């Protein structure tokens, strides 16, 4: 599937950049079946990393087929308020050196095409809605359980964005009876991320969770924390589906059944249904891409001179890449 809204009916070709804590993935393509190039770059310091991304994009523009727009999905927290002077920046991240780093303005100024910008989890959520496990759904939640815990909440087809993007991973939850480990979140200790993320598991055990068998008791606390978070999600969003991905979930598949069992009864009781929908809690579809005809991008164009206006129908398309 490609997007055919570009002039002359050729597919819109977009440069997608997923910025993760350990690596950045740059992609050139017009759909999940039309990926032309993928380049991975280690995430180091901002100046070095952003220069490497720019080199890839410059090469595609000058020696390759070029692109019509750029879509960036980045680790956060991010400033997504188009009226803010720091719109398009990574803000209060604990990742060393990255605090207050402008990303979207820099790329928009250099490449003179529309730039879409959102969080990695919202990008992944939109990807699932466009091409993945949430196709055709209106209200759903994507949750990643990896190095951290994050969520992209889609309501009525749009990502939930209030004053900023939601930070569901930092939800405080009732603890598993008898478990008093203080947790690893530098801000809250035993929030969901502090109990169930890959970094929390590693901090607790002294080695990575990928090496831990499914019957290890550490998973009791992880499954409980995730189930409590999903309990809150069910009662607030009542999603049609919850999609869970990230290295912890995808590496420990037994967690899907455990959290589904814990939360299914909540959904059934509050939704007054007799049975759970098929795949109500579903695994993320990796290698998905999303095109987002976003409404935040026009604001970027209006409020920031660096975003040049393009053809009306496709100027605000953004592309997001997950899991490649
Ligand atoms: Zn926290």
C-alpha cells in the first residue's frame, strides 16, 4: 500500500526518522510495501546524532530520489505545542546531553519540506492504526514496554494531546501484596515504568529480563504493574483494543495472557459485554509505518517560517516508522 496523493499521482515519498534511546532509524519510502532504504544510526550526543541523520537525508535528496516530507517520532518528553517557542524539541529528558534539543526546526530549516513531529509511542500508535493491529479502530491505545513504558492514546481517531502528550508509564499503582521493592524510576520510584520496564527489571535482578524464564517470580510484579496500568486505561479510555509492544512484551509473550486475564474482567464488567473482542489485547505488528495527515503540522507551518507550504493535499503528511 502506498499513498498516492502527490502531484502527478506518484506515491508520496517520505523520510521517516524514528529516534530511540539507543539508535535512530531513518527510512525512505511511501508505504510498508514500498520501503526503499533503511539506515540505522547509533544515538550518541545530539550534535553528532542529528548531523548523522542530516547526512542520510542529504544523501537521499542529492544522490537519491528525494522526499516530499519528513516525519519524526522521537523519545521524549517533547514539546508538541505549536504555539510554544520550543515546539519540535526534546525537552526534559533524563538522557544525558539531550535536554532542550530542537529537532523539527533544525530539519525543517535544512531540508525545506514539511516536518511532522511526535513521540515514538504516538507515532507507533498511529502506525498501528494505519497499517497494523488497530486498522479500522477509532479508540485504541498502544503501549510499549521496553527500556521505558510509554503509551500512545488515540481517541476518536486522533492522538490525545492536551497540555502535552500523556505519560501513562509514570502512573502510580497499587502494589502487589508483599512486594516492597522501591522501584527504579528517578522521579517516582515505584510507578509502572519503575516496576515493569526493561531497565527496572535489570535494576532489580542485576541482569537483563531477556535472560529470565517465564516462571521467574519477577514476572509476577511486572504482570501486576502492567495489569494495573491497563485497568486505568480501560476505565478512562474504554479502548476498542490495546496493542502492546516493546522489547519486554515481545520477548516475554506469556505477559499478554497474564495482563489480558487481569484486565478482561474489568472491561467486561464496565462495557457490559458478555465476551472480550478477539485480540482485545494484541501484540504490536512490527515493521509498520504510518502516514499521518496531522493537524498539528499546519500549526507548525503557520507559526514557524521554517516550514514551507507545499501542495495542499499532502503537505502535512508525516511518516512514522516502528520496530524495524
Ligand atoms: Zn515514574
